[in-house]
C-alpha cells in the first residue's frame, strides 16, 4: 500500500474523531496486507466512520441538558443519594422518558404500563405479547410480561366509577383509585372507618385474578383552593405560560371570572375551565387569557430558586423525579411520581380523574402551580393534596400534555418561534441493539405542534422512535426530520446491521 493511502486514511479518521483503539486495529490490518488497495482502505474507513458517527450520536442523547442546581439538591435529599448519584439517576430518567412514548405507540394494544426501574436505572415496560420482548430490549428498556393490557386496567377503573356513581356512601369512603403499573393492577384506597362496607361491595370484575386490590388510606385528598364567585383568583398559583395566557387548575375559578395578581392588578380573565362540577367525573384544568400589557413568558417562578426556563414538556412516568412550585408553599419541593391515572372523589357525587400522584406535600393556595423536571420540562399543574407537611406527603397534579391538548393551547418554551432544535439522536443504540434489529430515537426542543418523520428502507416510525430490522452486512441509513410551524431540522445516521446478541 502506498504511503499516501495511509496518510489519507489517517487524516480522514482524525477528521471523524475515531478512537485510537479503532485506529490501531484498522492500521494493523492495513500494514499486514501486502496488496492492500486504496479501495479497501476506504472500505475500512467507511465502516469505521459509520460506527464513529453512530457512537457519537448515541452519546449525544445521553448528554443531559443543564439541570437546575437547587432542584438537584432537593431531589438528592429526598432520595438520600450523593450529588453524582442523583445526576446519574436524572440522566437515566431523561433517557427513559425519551423512549417511553415511541414504545407505547409501537406496542399498541400490547402496552400495559411503564415505570422507572430504580434498581436497573432504566425504563421498565409491561407488555402482554411475548413476541414483542426483543423489541422492548432493542429500545433500551426492560421488558415485563403481564396478563392485562392498559385498556383492561382502564376498564376496571370505569367499573369502579360506575359503582361510585350508584352508591354515594361507597364514594364517601374512598380516597382514590389508580393504576399501579408495577403490579399490573388497579388499587382502590379506602378510609379505615369504611373499609368493611367498601370491601363488601367491590365490583366482581377483576377480583378473581387479583387485578383489583384494596388498600387502607390515610385520609381523603382535598383541592388546594376554593371556588368563590368574584374571588376565583384568590388562593391559586399560575401554572405554565401559553400563547395568549397561562394554564392552571380548573377549580381555581369559573369562566369569565376576572383574575388578579397578588397586588390586586387585573391580569386577565378565565377563558375556559372544567368547573363547576356536578355529578360525574371531570378533569381539573383551565386557562386564563391575559390582558394587554401582561405578556406570558416561557419561565416559571421558582421563588428562592429564581426564574426557571421552560424548555418543553414530558409525560409523567411512575417512579420519575419531579419538583413542585406554588405561591403558598413556594419552592422547590421535590419527590417521585407514585402513580398515574388516579381518580379522587371531591364531593359526594363528583370525582377528578387522570391525575398523577407524588410524595410531596403542599398547602392551600398551591393549586394550579407547576410541576417541573430538573431539566426544565413541564409535567403538570397542581390539583389536590393531603394538607400540610405534618401529613403523609401526598399531592396530585393534572398532566400538562392532556391540558394543552384538551384546550387546544400552545406551550411557550425557550425555543420560541424557531424551528425545532434536535438535542439528541441515537441511531442505533449499540448497548441494546442486535439480532438484526435496531432502534433509533430523537429528542428535541420545540414550541407548538410538532411532527416527526422518519425515512429508511424498512422499519416503523413511532413518534420520537424508529424500530427497524436488517440483513447481515447490510449498510443501513436512517434519517429523521422534526418540523413545526417555523421550520424543520434533520439528522441522518448510517451503520452496519447489528447482528450480535441483544444485551
């Protein structure tokens, strides 16, 4: 082989930042062959470059955005970890959240729930179809085969709701019911004084196979503000800024009520709310349209933590870390998500559904306040709790993603009126790919409705993820384009088909 070929190969590999070990292996192959052509040299280069680019993109996804230092400290206290351990866990939680939605879409009816597995430091996904096990592993999650899918668990919740509507005494003795993803069951929590009455009237559905479980509760949660005509803004907190105003809790007021700030200045009026509540089951969200001179900003009042930028939104996952902010208790107060899809009775005939529950206390006046990740992603707005820090810490929030969708609102983020910014692209993740299958995922910062389009010769796009299969020695190219109303951004990755054993 001519010296110029070695020099070209060496310089090109430096350009692509290939590791010294990989360089040493390839150069050894070059030197040990007497009749090594330029063509073969560049063949090695192409393979090495593809691997290097794939490795660099895999690392990019795990490069966590800046974390709020005070939130990290509070989460560290709550978890009893060192700062390094806390940051490592938050990295793992962020990755789990990135792959959750694509997996949920891909699994379809076989999806049964998900949670952050603290011991394995990764997302655990419950599923009902054994043939899908390897796909879950390819995506980097831990598969857990269960009996009941998510739709079946939601059906159990509906049966409980019908029982509550038919029997006011039964409803009065229940503090909440929710889906516990870890146990693949629906949990009904009852007050001690009503335990026997409720246990004797549980719906027959699900009792035979333990899909419905009964637990004792401490006390009933309460909304963290009262609805008062003409004073609907009193005792509530602003949630998240949206185009034209902000979102908060539905029980903070009635439609067309005037909203004032702490200084008594009129800042807007309630454009929509789910209140007032008669008999039935409701959500707890509303939004305020601000008046001229009051411009919503993509920040959250962190009180002692200063103004915190809102970078995007995430879906609540059981076991995930979260911090709460509110006008009454201020902030930050941090904990973990205990469960999702909670229903809590609020009157003798009305309940709120779809809430996420956390092990954080709150006070009257915190309703509507925001829940954030340490990385600045919005999770939801505060709804109810067991009052005060002396009680068992327990609070509930309405997921932000549902509120925005239900009311047709656009969350204001630090991205502003700009094309999406792709912050991570893993394609594929070699720590979990293999057996001729691979998974690609993309993470991004954006504002407003956003579409993700994948392109490859074979495979299935599922939101922010792409599931593909390939042949031995096949050169695979996958591209993704993320678009919003202000433009689009794209990334591309090429690699050889992963053929090893899936870890």
